[in-house]
């Protein structure tokens, strides 16, 4: 399938990357960043929101550092999953992404910034023409959203990346940079509705790395993923749970979800409620039920939303199974 | 790099009389140097890479020929030509080295100098009239050489002559999203795609039909118009009504099962997208390079559409990257490439994006099947009632046949008291359905086998014992009159029962673990060819040519699509002539050089083509034996063929090498050539539709699947499959096992995850390999292939098919295992987790439990009937062994189990037994879903014929 | 009529590109947005690498880039600039099949053969790193490759057998010796 035309820029350093971005912005040329390419390139082949310029971060060596607490944006998921330095909750999510071949290319930054997905959107140009396009890629037609018809202001495409919930649960901080400088924020604050806005990145800004807090090794957890097949498939629902125990008692608990809405969910309130009055298995059930209630998937992925919602409860409970064991 | 062990190689020169000469003697040249009058022309050697003839492998020679190979299923007509060389031995595919080195050329690997890139403009509408096509902007684009539309080729085509309803491109209407409207040829892909963008097409959108049930109704504008043969004003493309046996009494039974099934459509999912290259050579002939299963039918269709004689066309079959029925129609894009190449005078290549593969489709029909099965108090299957409505999509393709197959292919392996079938195929505005591995038999077979499981549950008998007590014997006739020869069904069931530990597991495992059985029955070749009168033309023809080098060239038109047909034909010839495979070369690619073979469909190739090859090789064999007899003076009858040596059976020292005999035969005429062919014998009965499902032999299979169901999520994992298949004789066991395991994989996809899913707007929402969920390596269970060899009297060396039949049993085996694991009986495929979970929730409500983990699973306590059917099974087993060994067993017609005279068809001896192919008025008062298609009157019979 | 589709022309600017492909130095001009698979097949005529889905869901296009298996359909050619690329054509040394090539033929790892090149390069990388992989490791390595014919079982068998050859040094045929080719007469 022939790529639509765009100019590829391959900077060797962050500085060069930002200066290319600046140049393009100042001449009013739209552009995308590309990291591993496993998300952007198939979308481009299908002519989904193609920009005239693309800046590749593949050659930027500053972004590949991987330590216990520092994960560069250009770290490949394969390396993240295989590394001994990676927290088990993060590697559990990383090794569940797509297939081993995809993970050889795909990056941490690319996964966090994964474009939202919808079966009305992730289709070829011919196909989308046959439905008169959709809001997320309207090709200048002001087309309606095909999931929630009769409106073209909200996109409900689903965020189906695996890494975010695990990182959120571990209290990760995400670091962004642009020519104007750097900024950091808790992972949960990075994402921003709707399905087209996706996150807080400004034009010319990229994710440089993620850091984990120093106490990360004290956290344990699990990531549960719902999908049809054990390879290739995006999460139809994903639940990460992390906990900290002090003297055998649960002292802290975090839950985050993905694959259910246009941004990942961080279920602070739900986990606090049960944590305040911890009653073991009963609390896990309560937590699972409240997480289920808090998510509102729509019909735009492989499994129907009612099923995905019900499974959130099962996944949450299963992710908590280690929590009820004495060992951790 | 890997380690390369050194192969010790002794270099020596050896004379052809067998005396070894040391290296120091190498100056003493002997051999072929001809010096008339001085030296005699040396005797030729044995040929082949290994100069020494191998001793006869007695373990591969049948007992009837003095070898040690046991023949529990009796003698075979090919016993005396068995040389023990290659047949029955695991054999690498003869083309596998091309495949593993990247040298195999598939459709998109044919690159001709100066070629253009073709692209197709496709309909964005489900159903629309094409009002105008303006290609002026596209033609103005530099690099664009031609645009073609429906006006460039107005002749209709279709794989079946009775239902030609396709065109190269839209004539007046487009019938599904993705239907062909026009095509362009340009110097490169970017220009071709840009040209497609610039072509302006004006449409008038029409009301489209998406639900197959709507296709049964009258429509203002049916998707096709069949003129006077049109059925009412509906979209019914084909309808079938059949009643056989004692239909009247069958519902009056001890146990009845009734279920309404919904099967999603499935796609072949081969890895190679369609691709074609067309080239009109300087002499004005067309060569079309394409990965095709049916080069011959394409050849005919091209001649029709392009309006040139067939001899002006050479269809070149490239390597085929998977077919499974999805490359067995002549396709419009093949016509487009030829039209564009003719217009531009340059080669044109069209290769598909994956989405286009789904648009051309021809996959398994989405189906609604009503299945009722009845059993009497003796545990006999007193009746099967099937009502199958199948969704054909926008074109007929093989659908005429599929409509029959959904019924007639479950009239065996069981002896049944009555059979009622109504089938209808409708056009809808979807990509066309067609033939896919297990053509027409898969869905209704699943419904039958699941129904039997339910019947056994009601009767409290073991489902394997129940089946064993209801099998047709060898050399019998089904209720519809199919001639069944060899049957290994019983052995298949017995073997999987033992291997799987069935008796310790069935209805005994904990919640979430289950085991299930399913059987299958499939044609081994279609009795009737699509185009030809079988009494006049053969189905398959093979030519052999052997020149002085001793190598055998096989010319065959059989299309190797990865199943190994080139290998099987090479093996067959090698076996008969006693040659190693390295002396055989297969030329099967071009219609210019290949005799006609009808193609790789209906599981016909091994059966028919190997039979043709054997008869061609037997001609050569006779010549070699005659020559040997002349040289040695031994009578021909005493001679046998071993490895490149022909000798006296009773005195192996007397004989000559293959090359010596060959050269003797060639003395007067040069190269030996021969031709062999295969045609089916006259078979079957004479009612309308009697030919559908007729085959010279049938394959049988029985699988047991063990599954694990996560009852909290509805996810099913198949852990192990014991898969027994009766292929008559495994000519190449490696390939047979590969076909069995591969069939498991494909069938498992259909039962668990694969579906062509149409959204609320009628669009196919998953035309890609991410959302068309083909099982990955992680979903694959461990498969234990078990080969049963029933020694078919007509099959080549006893062989029958192994490519399609093995797919059938996996679906019901898994469905039945899911029931065993959960107590949930599903009737909608695929059993995706969400569907199963919904059913589990329903069962929880019914059981009055709050969590799926508290569900009850089915248990069994045998009834009195169990002992009775076990006894019957035992006595049938003895009956069958006797019948399969007998030289000419007496006739056995379905019905004997119900007390009729086995020697006469039921309807000829009992007035309650019928054979009816049109519905009564009484039936039409409350027909089944598909049966309601018969409410329409054909236009010609309405008196308003057009 | 308004055109909502994306123009495919004019093409992207060209850049210089070079790599070592199966040990041969290649340098050429490419459009800057070129995809590695398109370069291999359409520009360099290395047709052993197959195009199955063009979006990373079949693995037929797998190649080794600096020894690591990658999906060439999802890789910008520029990312492979200056790299060592190995395709299925580069697995055998011209005389000897790679053990996995040989065992694929003998164990039925290849039926239609279209997915075979992708499997072979992925498995060759696996065996390079780990000559004695467990069944689980084999399955994980090939989880990104789709095979529709074999049901994977005979592919896994082929890997085990190749592992056996690597570890125990069984015979590898010399493919250029006509006497060792079991089927030299077949037309490819």
C-alpha cells in the first residue's frame, strides 16, 4: 500500500527536532511526530489525518534511557518488557501489547500517545468514504460522529493502549518537552478528553520520558487485559491494580483502567473508599463493582460495551488476587 | 552462522556394470563414449542421484503381492503396481525449497518489464445505479494510460454456467460496497491511486438489503434479474426442497432436538492477497498470471469476457498463497487486468489491499439453520429436518451448489429414517459468499452433531456409542442415493475415544472443563464436473513424457495451492515406475502446456488427478515391462518394478535397470509419452438435484476436543484435539497430518472467534486481519492427528480426500465440549466470549445461582437404552468388517436399520418412504424460514414471463 | 464534485539511502516517506519478503534489521538507513540451507509457503539468540506471524528439529549439489 506523500524529517538530537518543529510551525505546516511507527504508519496508509510533514524521533538518542525509575520515550516495548530493571507491573502490561514483532518497533512514548480507536475510524479511505466519513477524520466535511450520531462536537473513540494504567498506578510522572522548555505532571493529568484531543501535548511538544517514584519497588500489582486473542489484539478492557502493604495490611491501593473510554481512567475515589475500611475479599468485591460502575464504554471496538463493562469487574477482582495473598 | 557439518564425500568413478574403480583408475574412462565398431554402447545405469538401486521395501509391498504390508481392509486394484518407493511415506513437498528460499513466485511476485500498475475504483454504496463515469481528469494526469469501465466488457460470467451473474465491472448497478465500477492503469501506484481519486462517478442510491430474511420477500428492484426464471420478485437465487424416507412418522419419536442456528460469515483468510498480471504478447495472445485454484474455469471465463478464443489465452498459475476456496472463482479483477493490458499494450499488474480481499470474499455463507433431529425408542435416528437459509451476498458464485450441500451432505454417515430439507440462498447487498473449505457442509454438520449430543443427553446414552450404533456400513447407499464405498467412520470414533480417554472424562470433569465429540462426512471430488458431460470428457488428464535422460515430466493442470498436489502426482508416478522423486518433474502451471484439470475444489485433486497420473504411468510401466521381457526373455507377468530396476519377482537376479528398459522401449520411437485420465463412474439416482453431493468416494472423520471455559469471562480455550480422519490411504502422511491440523485451526477460528461482522449501516466493519480474528499460535490446541486408512476401492492406492473433511468435526466437537464444561448449549457462532457469557448469565438465572462459578454442569447416568445400543454397535462392527472385506458385498440401502429390505431403496418398497423434491401445498401453509422461498412462483410459471 | 480524498501526488522529496541487504551494499534514491517493505519489493526487487496485510498483523513481511526481527511494512526505510538487512534470501549461504529452512521442508512447516519467509527470518533470529528454545519460547517468538495453512503445529515441530540440528550437528544438505536436492526437477 503506497504511503501518501509527506516529508520525513530525521533529527539526530532533541534540539534539532525542536528546531525542525519550530520551523514547520512558523511556516504553518502541520506535522506529526513518529516514534516506532506501529500506530501512525498504518493510520497514514489508510489516509487517517495525514500531515504534510512527519518528524521521526528514531534517531534521537536522548530518549532511549532505561533505568529502574526512568523510562525514555523511545524505549522499545520489547526492551522494556525484557529488561530486568522494569517493574513487574509495567512489564506485565508491556509484554501484553500486540505481538512480539510489533513490540520490537513500538515505543513507550508511542504507546502512551496511541491514537484513539474506533471501528468507524480505523478503516481505509474507500471504506470511510462509503460511510460519508466521521467526525474524527472528516476530511473537511464536518461529518457527524458515527457512534453517537447527530453531533459533530464530541469524539468517543477509545483509548486502547496498555501501558498507561500500570504507570498511573505506580505514581509515574510524565515529562514533556518542546522548544519552550520542559514540563512534568502526574501521568493521570496527561490525558485529556475527547477522543481527538487525547492529551495535553501542544504543537511541537513531545513526551521525553516517564519517571517512577523512589518507592516504586514497594508497590506490587497486576495488570489484567481483556481481548479475543493472545496476540495482536488491543485491550478491550484493561485494569491495573497496585498496592502497598505495611505489616501485612494494605496501606495503599490504586486502580486504573484502559480500553474503555477515550482516555484511561484513574479510579482514585473508588480505591480510597475501600481503603478507608479494608475488609479483605469483601472490599475487593466492592472495589470491582464500583470500578465497573464508573466506566462507560461505547460500541466502537470488537466486544460490545455491556460485556466490556461487566468484565471490568472480573478483571479488577483478578488483578487484586495478589492483594489477598499473605506473601506480598 | 550455524554450524555446517561436513558431509563426507567419496569421489569415485564407477562403471555401470557395478564394478567399482578406485580413484587411481580414473584415467580408464568408461561409459557413454560411443566408438562404433570398437566398443559396445555401454549399458545405461539406473538413473537418479544415487547410482545404486535400493532393495525392495517389503514392508511397503502389500501382502497380496507377496510383501509384508498387512491389508486389514482387503486388496486394492493398485496393489500390483506398488513398488514400495514413496507412497505412504512422509514426503517433503516437491516445491518446498522454492518456498523456504524466497524463490517461489506468488501473484504479486510476477514483475514484467514495462509493466503498469492497475487499480480498481469501487462502489461506496451498497446498492446503486451508476449514472455516469467521468474519467477525463484522471486521463489528463501524466502517467495514466487507460481507464476501463463496464462498457469495455459486457459479457456475463460466473463459475457455474447456470448462474452467470458477474461482470468485469458494473454494467448498470453496483451491488455491494466494494463492487467494481471502473479501473485504471498507470505507470506507478501513486499515479494509479491518484487517478482513482480523480474519476468522478455519479450514482443513484437504491434501497439495499442486508438481512438475509429480507431477501425472501418480494422487492421493488431485486439485486439481479433472472428473467423468466426469476423466483417471484424476490431475491431468492436458489431454493431446494427434498424429502426422503419416512417423513411422516419421524416426528413421532422418543427424543427430539430442535434448534435455530445463526452462523456468521467467515472468510478464507489466506495470507496472500489476490494479485494478477496480464500481458498480451507480441503475437496477440494473452498470458494471465494469477494465483488461481481453477485455471480452467478462468480460462473459459476470460474467453467469454474478452471475446477471444480460448487458444489465444494462456492462464499461468503462480504459486498460490493459500486458497481454501477463496481463489476458485474467475474474478472480475482478473478481467480488469486483461482489459487494461489490451487497452495499453503493456503488462498490467493489479494487487489487492487486504480490504479488497474481503470485498471479493466468496467466504462461508452467513446462515440461519433450523435443525430438528429425532430418535426413536431403539436409539435410531428416525429423522433429520433441516431448514437452511444462506446469505449469498451480491453474486451467485458457487451458491447453487452450496444450497444443496447444506442439506445433502448430512445424510451420512448415519443411517436415518427420514430426511426433510428446505434450503434457500438469497442475494443481499454484501460481498459475495462462495465456496470455503468444507463447502456448504460445515454449518449444517455442526448443527447435526450438536443435535445428536442433545439427543444423547435426552436418551441418557453415550454419544460415541450412539453414533457407533447408527452408522451406514461400507458399500451402501445413503437415503438420497449417494453411493458410499469405503467407510472408516467407526475406526475414527473408536480411535479418538481411546486416545482422548473419553470414558474417564465425558460428563465427569469439573465446571469449566469439558470434552465433546463431533463427526464429519465430505465428498472426495464432485461427481459432476461444472462444465462437462462426465460421460464424454474426463475430469482430470495427465500427460507423461520421458526422454533419454530418464527423467519423467508430468504435465498436469491440477492447481497446487499449497496442499501438495504437485507432490502427490509426482509420488504417484514415482511409485508406479519405481523411481525416486528426484527423477520426476512436474509442469502444472500453464494452460498452454497442461491438459485440462478442473481445478482444486471439492477435494477432487488427489482422488482424480492421482488416478489419472496412475493410468498414464501404467502405460509407461507396461512398455518398460515389455522391453524387459524382450531383453531378458522373462514373461511379462513374472516381472515387477523395484527401485529403478525391473526384474523377475521369483528370481530378482534376472532383470535390467530402468534406463536399460527405457532405452530399449525408445529404440523405434524416441521419447515415451502417455496420457491417462479419470472420470467418475455412473452413480446416484435421478431426482432433481440428485447430482449435488455425488462423489466417487467420501471421507469420514471424528474428533474429540477438550476445552477449558473461563466461566467468569466466557473465554474458551481449546486444550487438546484428537482428530481422526479416514482419508482412505495417506499417500503423503506428512501432508495429511498438516491438512488435519490446519483444518482444526481454521474450524476453530470459525467456532470461536472469526466472523465477518456487519454493522448497523450494513458495512463490513472488520475487513482486515486485526479485527477478523484468526487464531494465533497461542490459541492453537495440541492436535493429535490420527490417520485411518479405509482403502477406498476407487481411490488412487486407496486414497480419498484429506483437505476439507477434517474441518467439519472441530466445530461441533468444541460446541459439545463447551456444553460439557458449562451446561450451556450455544446455537450461534462464533462462540465469542461475549456471546458465551450472555448464555452463561442466562443459565445462572435459570439455575438460580448468583455466580457462574456455582453453575451445575451436566452429568450422565446411563439409561437402559445404553446397553442396547452398545450391543447394536458391536454387531454392526462385525457386519462392517465382513462387508469391507467382501469382494462384492450385497447392496445395502439406507433403511435396513428400520426393518426394510437392504437390497431395495426404501421408497420402492414401502409407501411411507418417499422421495419428493417439490413442496406440497400443505407444507407451504406453514413453511420453515428457507422453505418460505417456495411461496414464490417462478415468473415463467406465472404466465408473465419476460 | 468535491474531492475529500487525500491527493497521492506530488510525491515526497527524495533522499539518499543505503543499506547492506543480504550482505550486498545497496545505495539508491528514495522518497523520504518510503516504507522498507516497498523499498525491498518495488525498488530493489527482493521479492521473497511478502506483503500480506500491510499493517503489522500477519508478519509475512518480517526481515532482520541489524539482526533483530522487524515488520518491514511498518518501518520507515529511513530508519533502516545504514543498517544490515537480512531477508529470507539471505538466510542460506548459497550452498547450504539454514537448518530452519531445511526442517521447514521436512516437517511440513510450509504448506502454501506465503507466510514462510516471515516465519523463517523470525525463527532464525530466535535460534541465533537461543539455539534450544522451549515450546513456550518458540510460540512467543512466532506470535506475530500468521499462518493459515499449518495451524502452527508443524512449524513448531520444524523449530524443534532445527534446534536439534544446531545443538547436535545433524546433516545439512548442500543445496547446490544436485545429488542432495530431493526434487531438482520441479519448476519453481
